[in-house]
C-alpha cells in the first residue's frame, strides 16, 4: 500500500492548521470586538465555505490562480509562483476552505468572556497584547483546542477543493481523499478501505481526545 497520500495529507493538514492558527486568532479577536456592517460582511465571506459546494470554491480558485490569465498570470510572470496543480495551491485552498472551522469557535468563545476579565488585567498594568495572550486566550483553551482539531480533521477530508486546484499528481497533490476516489475508480476496494480506515482512525482519535480534554477542563474540583 502506498502511504505517500497519507503523509501528504497529514503535512497539508498540519501546515494549514498552523497558518490558520497564526492568522485566524487575531481575526477572531477583531471580529469579537463590537459589530459593524464591514465586520458582518467579512464574517459572511469567511463563513461561505460552510455552505458553498467545495467544487464551486475550487473552480473559482482555479480560475483566479490559473497561470493563463488574471491574478495567476501576474504571480507567474512577476514572482514565478504557480498555485494551480501544486502543493502550494493545496495549502491555499485548504486555508480558505477551513477558515471558518478555526475562526468560528474562537470568536464565539471570546465573545462569551466577561468584559471584567480584560478590565481587571488593564487595572493590574498589563497592556492589550499581554491581556490578550495571558488572560483571554488562557480562558478559552477548550475552544482553541476544538478549533485546532476541527481545522486539522476538516483538512484531512477535503476532496472537491483540492481536486479542482491541485489535480491528482502523485507525491505532489494526490492526498488521501483523492487516493480513495482513485482506488474506487479502479475497483480496488481493498486500497480504498485501507485509506478510509486510516483517515477514520486519525479523525476519531482526535475528536474523542477533544471531548475528553473538554470534559476534564469543565470538571469541578468537587467532582
């Protein structure tokens, strides 16, 4: 059994999750502070991958970053960067497609924190960054873990988006979900079953770990 699609998928999920953690947390904090039409518009755009068919999103990414025209042509001519049919393209597509899974839980958790937490921190002389890092994020650990696991697991199972922009290039863009599809097309159900079982096992272990961690965090000292 060729395990390269599994390793490629894990690599893609890890990079996507790390990038979204670095970018998504500040965006979630910004969205959680007050309401405005502009913020509502941004939040709607971020949420679109939840309701938009993956193939539609992948199709428009394919058009936007095609080296034949538009933005893709400019990137190719100016920086010799090509996203279509490359691992970079998979990362870009996964970043966009998994964004709501990182930002949503963190934003909701930050909104539920009492304003007195930040005010008390400021009273003790801590600045905005120290307050955000040491006080706010510390109090939403379960939501942070949930967002990380959901993002990672969601990236593992992507199919339509990565197929549209990445194609099916062995060791480059052939991730596990595409390997499953390929195996079924060849009527090699044993290989399809093996890939599926590995993905199922990874995601199940991650999800059950989140439930156990969150239950432990919510447990009162008296229990």
